[in-house]
C-alpha cells in the first residue's frame, strides 16, 4: 500500500445498499484526510457525505487515484461501471480496487490504462509464501472481532479497540484482513483471497509471535453462520487463536446480507459457537463482550437497548462509535484476559 497514490476519489457507482458500500464508508470514517470526494453513476447510490465530483473535478482538486469503494457479492466489476472507470483513467487517475476480479481482466480498463499511462492497482492480492497453518500456540495476546453477519461493524470495532488499547498505553496493533482495512492502515493480508487450505496459515502469518504483553487486534470477516462466508470466518478464528473475542451485531437486522431467507442468529448463539470452535486452537478463548451498531437509533433508544442486552447476555455491550462509559467497560473486559496463561 505504500506505493498507492493518494488522495482518493471514492467510487460508489450505482450501489444503493450501504452494506455493499462499506469500503467507501470505511475510508471516509477512518482515512477521511485521504479522500476528496465521491463518484456516483446513479442518483440512488449510497452517499458518503463527501462532495460528488466528476473524475476531472477530483483530479483538479488533487486526487491521484479512484478507489472502487464497493464490496459487492462476488467482488465483481459491473459492466455499467466501466465507462466511469475509463473516464477516471482518462482524467489522469489511477484505479485502486479491492474486488476479487482483477482490473486488467476487463479489456476496456486494460486498454485505457495503457493508452493513458495510468496504473491499475489490485489490493486483494495475497502473498505467494503463505504456509499451511500449524495450530501452534504463539506468544502475545490476540483479540478477534466476530459477527452475527457481514458488514455490520467488525472492522470499525477492531479499529476502535486497537486505538483504545494504545490510548491506555497498551502495546497493540490493528491487523487488517480485508481490502478496506488494508487501505486504511496501509498493510495487512486479504484473508478471503487466499486459497482455502492456506487461510488459517495466513491468519497465523498476519499475527506472529509477539511480546507477552502485546495485543494484536484482528479484523474479523464474515460470520460463522453465513451460508456463503462461514469458511473464511472459521479459518480466521482458528488461525488467529484469539484470547478474547467481541461479537459484532446490528440490532434490527433480521436476514443475512446478500442471503435472504437465512436469519441472523442471536448473539448468544454466536458466542457459544465461537467458543466451541475457537477452543480447538486456544482452549482459553473467551467472549469479552459485544459491539452493537446502533447508528439507526437515537441516543436514548441505543442506550436502553445496550443496557437490556448487557443484562440479558451477562457481558458488556457498547457501540464503539458512540464511545462513552459502556465502551470503556468493553475495553476493560477485553484486557481482562491479559494474564490468562
């Protein structure tokens, strides 16, 4: 990521579901100083709140690259996007993508990049030397965010917890496992782009042996209950060997994102399954608490809900973005396993 040109124009295309615009929204929230605006090709596209600019306007304001801010099902480049992406190349912008489909596999983009002398940069490219996982217990401490579903706050929670650890003087690193996290912090490993036999090994590689008091806060992916993405979630759980985990949930979401007909599980079910499966590589794994995405609720509703859920589940429940005393209690609980052998 060190060579990716900045600042960015965020491409939201024609995506109307906020969950599929998580890359754009994540960059806005955690790397806003690197973003000059957004590019939409539909009036119904998700709005980040940044100025809507054409590629030429963004270039005039200093943008050097267009980032595809969409993380859609299958990680594909929609044919309807191609003219706008070509326009960006012609305006002098490089294109950065975290999708599964490689940019240069689209003939129009490959031709335009050569014609304009611009770069096509694919972030979702794992290293070539990933080992098979060993399951060996590593030194240091680890925290993993897990979810009841996709795109509901695992990355935000991990970033917030890592930042809170550092603010308390705790040695900690955020470990990015997806394209947005990698773009935010400039390093990481795209877990879901690895060959399945090596995914747990990639997680071990991402979070190696460390000092006994050091915490790696690992960004979770998918959900153990998701019919499409449970495989990567399990591999990440086994490979990261978390001492603590935090369950991320969006109250009110009833069906899995992109998989209608599959109900979102209760937080308690996620806790039980994560402990059962995670104990395979870390027998002392424990749930530290839950992080609720309450952006759709007002302050009074959110606080009442989190208090009810904390009492029901017997763990701290907080919204990391709202912060406050509830989040401080969650951070306390995350660090409580610090001295577990």
